[in-house]
C-alpha cells in the first residue's frame, strides 16, 4: 500500500467547480466546469470534460455548501479517463485566510 505524502487529508466531496486559466496579463479565462471528487486544505481533485495542461495557473470557483470560494492554484496532476473525461489535481496557493477558514469548516462538517 502506498504512503500518503499530503499535509492535509482528503475528504470525498462532490462540489460544482469552475476553473479559469490565468493568462499572461493575469486575467482569468474560463476553461472548464465540472465537479470535485475530493477536497482538502491543500487542493482538490477535479473531474471535467476539458483538460488543462500541467503546471497551468488557474483561478477556481468552488461551491462549498452555501459558500463559494475563489482560490488560485496550479494543475499538478492530469489523467485522461474514458468517454472524454479528465481528472486533474489542483493545488491551492495564495489562499486567503477567510477561504481557508471556509474550507476547514466545510471539511469538519463533512467528517461528521
């Protein structure tokens, strides 16, 4: 069995997500919509019908119950599945303290 190298545990959770690439001028351009497969304090595993290249910087819109957060992140994992679907790992960076608090609260509720 493989060792877990993540700092924060993942929680299985289906949430609506929009992902936009950050272009050279810093402006986000919508690339994909889909759903999370899991979420942690460090990022999400995301499923969509559009792929985004590895290392691409993105801005996300993630529905967490009644809240929506807009963290920035980077594509760190990409896998093509059957039927034109893709799974991507997105690592958060520059997470605002209030967004981290919302994620922590959401994860605590999901674990109950």
